[in-house]
C-alpha cells in the first residue's frame, strides 16, 4: 500500500463537510450532489454509488499527490439478496464503490488525458477486508483514493474504505484504462 491509512481518511473527512482548511491541501473540485457527479461520470442510479466527493492535491513531503475522498450511504437496494433477512453490502459492491471513486479522481485530476474517454477499472492487484465487520443499510462509507502513476491512458490507484472510523477494505493497484466511447465524441 502506498501510504493511505485510516488516520488519513479520518483527517480528510472534514473536506466532505466543507469545514476548516487542511495544511498542504488544495481543492481541485467539489461535488456536493449526485447531479454534480453526473457532469463527470456516466454512471446513473441505481448503479451510481457516490453521493458526494472532493478531488484535491495534497503535499506530502516534497511530493504533490492527487487524491479524492467520496461518500456513499448504503441502501437496501445495494444489499438486495445478500442476505435476505440480514442484508449486508457485498464485497463486489465495495469494489464498485472504489472503482467509481477512482474514476471520479482520474476524470478530474487527469481531465486532459481522459478527454473523450471514460476511466474504466480493469484490474485490482489486491482487495483486503478490514476489521470493521459487515456493512449494513444506513451505514455511511468513506473512500479515499490516490493516483500512484499515470502513463499513456493507463493509471494505477490505491484506495481505502472506512466506516465509523474503522477500516472496511483496502484495494491496491486498481488499474484503469482510458476507454473511448462513441457517444462522447458527438
């Protein structure tokens, strides 16, 4: 994992609330509603999981890293059939939440490189569950992701998901590629 920790997610949560300034953090773009997210991502409900997010740059030592923090409130629909009478959020849905988080980050922070293309998640090096236990309807998930590297239409992102100040999951080396879509060139 390339430096993302639970303490980072807790510290950065204030960006979602729009309160206070964090030293070394420059906000690139704020997304307060799903309608704001529609301007960048092509997912729509019920598959759009992001409710709001903030794309930003953070100075870490001598390096500037592009990151995003996003929020999702888990609903019964996200848990349909998993498990009846005891609904919990499947790991696949958690991975999709991270996939959308990274796509939002790349669409904004690398807007020029992803012009007329969609950042499409194509691989995940490692997905590890944390110590938070199951995720239930009504829970609010927070995802933080950062760009590790970008080169010629391909990007790698690391991400973590938290809930109630506990680690839900980590995803390392999520690979994205710029996919040209015919309807974007109209």
